[in-house]
């Protein structure tokens, strides 16, 4: 069964962002910040909500780029593959080559 490109990009984003959280702070701090209703459990919805903020910030930053660069980074309401690579490099402070 073939996956859509958006599914692959979304999966790659979630995996990379999930790996970035422990790098940015201790695992416990990351889990606490994702647990929006402090019940000691991070649901999928809470996890995705925590990841949505950096994505939204990157999209806003990309929309402020010159048109030529913007076209490489975003298409419609989503990031292109080049935009996702840029986001991961930028958000992981150079840990992703």
C-alpha cells in the first residue's frame, strides 16, 4: 500500500520533532510541558499540540521570506520537503545535517 507524500512528510516531522524534545531539555521536562492537563499521561493529541507550535512559528517565518525563497519552503498551507528539511535543521540547532 502506498503512502501519500504528506503522510511521509508528517511522519518524518513527528519523528524528528519527537527526537528533538529530549535533546532540547531533559526528558521529564519535555514530558511535563507536553502534558497539557497534568494527569501524568501525554496523549497523542497533547503530543501533536506541543509539536504544532514550532511548526506554526516556522510557517510564519517562511511566509516572511522573499517570494523566491518562500516558494521553495511552503506550498499552499504546508511545507515542501525543502521547507521541512530547513525546519528540522533550524529547530534542532544544527544537529541534523
